[in-house]
């Protein structure tokens, strides 16, 4: 587990809590993020059941669970939602997830009163005031890869949390925290994006929407964080990417590279 402060001012921090190193476990690093404003915290994609104790231990270096004022789930996958019922026990925070995944959450063992802690995010996204002076923007990223995917933009740090968009599958012998050279990084993202992202139409719509934001860093759920020219280079590449159903043949197979 490592801990990188991606942005830090006196009152505001954006922290990467990184739960597995290359070479450990399956070798795919998974990122959890804690956004802190004074003593108000928001956790982004808290992770699966197995990582929950380690994420909690890292979070306790900054705040106690009573100071957690929001948990945001980018989508419905088990590596994001698997630990949520334990988080519900130790915090009083509301949990934000796309409205289209609400009806499936009972299958994670969340029933009755606990479902009232969930807020269904509308398709258009949602501006959130977490605490006075602490605002986050929930930005839609439909079909990238999930039908109800949401991103989180933090205007104070100018960091865009993108969930699986930009995710890298680094081999066990590669380890770097930031992407500076996009073309050297491309081999570790290309196959994943071609196969998991739904279509070029979805990618174009998303790139055009987020390009209106002032983005300092792109922070994905897996792999290193994009900064500097790599932010621009990634957006240019993704906007033109043929992926998902674009690559599907009539017989139901995928063209090479997907
Ligand atoms: Fe996913």
C-alpha cells in the first residue's frame, strides 16, 4: 500500500491510496482516492471486500470514519463496490452511484434501511456540496465502460477521477506513479480500452465534455496518474479510438487488437 498526495494545500488535499504494487497479488494496481477539505473527507471507489482494512488503515492517517461525508462509486463492479457494506457499518456517509445501478445493489448484501444511504446520480451528473466550501462535480461517462459510469471532478485540485477510463494494466516489472510520456505508456492501456470501452461515439462525447474542464491530472482507478502533456495526449488518443462494438465482427468476434 502506498500513499501519494496528488494535491495538497493548507485546507484541501487529494490523496491516492494505492492498494497493490505490481508483482503483488494479480499485479494490477488498484487506486482508491481520498479527497479532504479541512476535516471533511470523500472516498472515491473504496474497493473490494479484501482491500477494505488496508484502505481504512491508510484513511485513518488523515481522518476518522465519522469525518467521511461521502463515498462515490464510479460504477457497479466488484472491485469498487465489494467492500461497501462494511463501509456502511463504520461511517454515516451517503453513497453516490448511478441511478441505473441502484436496483442491483441489494445483491451486495445491502438491504432495507441501508439502501436509504444511497443516492442515485442522474444521467446528467450532479453538483455536490459536501461541506461548506467543498464542492465536487459528478460528471457522466456513460458506456466507458459501464452503462452508468460516473467521473468526479474536484475544482480545487483540478483533478478528474475517471474510474476505468485511462486505466493501465502494468506488467509486474513496471512501476511508475505518473504518466509523463504517453507513447511509452500506450502499450499498457491500448488492449484494455479497445476491449472494455463501449464505442468511439461514447469516447468522443466524453472527451468533448471533459475538455471544457480545467484538468491538471487524470486519476484512473488502475495504474498511474496522467499529468502534463500526457493529459492532453491521452484525450487526443481516446477521442479517435475504435473500441468495443466498433471492432465487433458479424460473427461476434473482435478484430485484432481488441
Ligand atoms: Fe470496471
